[in-house]
């Protein structure tokens, strides 16, 4: 059990590192800026403070790999919220990575 | 003049995507943006321009009201799901984020001099102006109704005293008293709004045992937003309380008489209604029309890539006043458009990166406790207009837990957009 969760954590860490690396290489220095611009679509519902109100979960401070995985599962319609499905559908991989890097960098307010 | 670095980093993209000439910003002076109207379009634009330019742009928001009261969720106030204080918001956080909030009424834009003229005669010079005044009501669109009649037959389609008046009038409807809503013709603010309002009125009647009352909706349109969903909900929750009449059934709205609360249609005369709610035809806020930014239909054409006015490259029109193609006139739309415009304006004035326009909208409607539906989609510039890309809508017959979840989402969105507008 412990090994498994450690393995999972390690895998997330590795993929997060790879992601950050690939984002830095592919999107050059502008990626976080792109992520910040694209994030303006998200923050109409998701609070940038990280606070949860009603049925809208917090997305700030989420590790980039998890963010990418969740967005891709909406894109593939494995998760069934209509709003999130159409929003995820229009982002390409680079944009999802940019968003992931941006949201990971935002610290929730306590 | 833009320096070499700005041109290389962002200016080039801005000019290429917007087809503009080099910005003529005086060296040393901060570029100035004046935003007219502190609603979902204007407050968002002001906040984003100030925040993202990090002090490089002087942003002034001109708003005549001391507080903002949301039109969105005002139906929930009507139905008793929210108290009034919860839909009122202060502009107090915006100055801390670099926005100069000026409480004043803007009367006209002197486009030649690039100045916004206030009702006290003061003039605010601008490099770019954002116009987001919302809608104005067409008081002459329902025969017999007028501005003088808006207390007798409230519209409550602009928020404030009218919202509270409608609630008081609804609460005073006796059991057996009829409510008549005159629905607006297209295009109008908040397409599902009248029908969510009908639902909330029916909820209030049902909750208080006024089941001998009835709501008649006299609609000039053949069909309306989320029609199947609303009609399913009315049948399910409010059987016998709501009757919707399209133009083929009522044969036209002939006149109203505010003195006797009478509504005359081609087919029927309704006398002594307990409450008549007139939602009239609408057009862009006066300042947009008076500044010659609107077309013959009374709304403002824009470039879909940026929300820039087609009448004046120094002006951007947002929200209900704009002709935004497939996007409905909603707070969500205005907020989405504001971010596109803010990004474009910042690019023009400071040479920052300009990203392609992307627009989103969702409109939630509460039908009955924990029974909420939604409609929405994504949009992008295409063939000269803002076109729908991936629309979605709730389905009839959805399970109760999904509808409850949709209401939780609705409440979450409200908190989100308020934080996004005011910080």
C-alpha cells in the first residue's frame, strides 16, 4: 500500500517535472503567460483564492500532472460535466500544459 | 512610439491580428483607458486591464451607482432563495487593484476629441474607451405602457428598486389573483430570464398555498430559450399554475392599461390582474446610441476578434449593448468578452502579447428547489461574427441528483464571477 502510493507520488512527480520541462521547451518563456491568459476563462467559476463555493471545486495549487489528467478526461468525456467537457475540448495539449503550469504556481489563500 | 522590444515581443502580433497601425501613445505619459459601466463587462475589463498591465495603464471606471446589484440571481431573490443583500456588491475592492472608480454618469463620448463627457460637464480624456452600459428599455414598445407606468406595472429588468418592487408586489398577490407577464421580443438581456422568473413566481405562489392563482405569460415569440426544459419543469412542479401563450394563441399584445391592470391581446382581455410584469423590448444603453456606436437596430456592431467597435477603433463595446453574434446577452458573456477586449487593449497600449479571442458562456436557471438546468457553449470569431463552436444544454428527464449538482454549480459560478469582477 505504502509502496503503491509512493510509486504513484513518484510517477506524478516525474510526469510533473517532465511536463514543466516540456512546457519550458515547447512553449518557451511565454507558456505561463499563455496559461494566465487562458485561466481567465476558468476563474469565471473557479475561485482564484482556492475557496470552494457550491459545486465548483478549487483548481489552484493543483499539481500540473493531475491537472492535465483531469482536463484530458473531460476532453475524452470520461468525466461527465457538460460545461467542463466543452471547455476542455477546445484546449490543445500545449494550452492544457500552460494552464496546468499556471494553476500549479498559484498558491491557495488560507 | 512603441520601442523595438515591444514591437518584437507583442506589438507585431497585436498589429497582425488586429490590423492596426502603430499606437500613438505620447512618450512618458501613461496610456489612459476609460470604462463606462461597472457591470459584468465593464468591471471585469477595468480590473483585468489594471491588474495585468501592472500600473502601466491608467484605468478609470465610470459608474453612476454606489453599489452593483446583480440582475443575475435576482430571480432567486424573487423566489426567496437569496436575500437582497447577497446580490448587492461594493466597488470598494477595485481601487486597491489599480482602478480609479468614479461615481458619475457618462452622458456622451466626444469621439473626435477622445473624451468621455460626464453629466457634470467634466471631460475624461482616453486613449481607449470601453463601453459597457447594458441595455435600455424601450418604453414605447408595449402600447399603453410607459416610464410613468413602471411602478404600476413593474419591469424589474434593470436591477435595483424595481427588483424589490416586483418582490413586494408578488408577495401581495392574493390567492386567486392572476399574474400576467408580458415577455420581451428578441434580442433581449438574459434569454432564459423571463422563464426562470415565471418559475420563481410559481414557486412563491405554491410555497404559500396560493394555488388558485395563475401566471399567464404573453409572449411575442414563437419559442424561447430552454423551452422544453422549462415546460417540463412547470408541468412537473407547478401544474395548473403557469400558462404560456405564444403569438399564434394570443394573437398579439394590443394594449395594457396600468390604471385598471388590464391586458388586451387579440384573443382575450385580462382584467384586474393582481400583478402585471411588463418586460419590454430593449436596445443598447443610451450612451452607446447617442455616441453613434449602434446600428439601426439599436445595438453596437463589433469585430469578433477583439470586441472593438466597427464604428471607432478606439472604442470597445461589451456585453448587452454589443452585437455578439451567437453569444446571448448574459453576464457570463459580458465577462468573457471583457477579457478578450482587455487583452487586446493592453496589447495595443503597452505592446503586451495578444492571444486569440476565445469566448465562453453558460446560463443556469433555477426551476424549483434543487432543480436547475443550464445552457451554454464555447464561441470563436468566424466569418465576421462570434460563432457558436460547441453548444450544450441540459436534457429533459435528467435525474434529480444531476439537477441538484447543477444548482450547486450555479451557486459556485455566482461566487466566481463576483470575485472575477471585483477582486
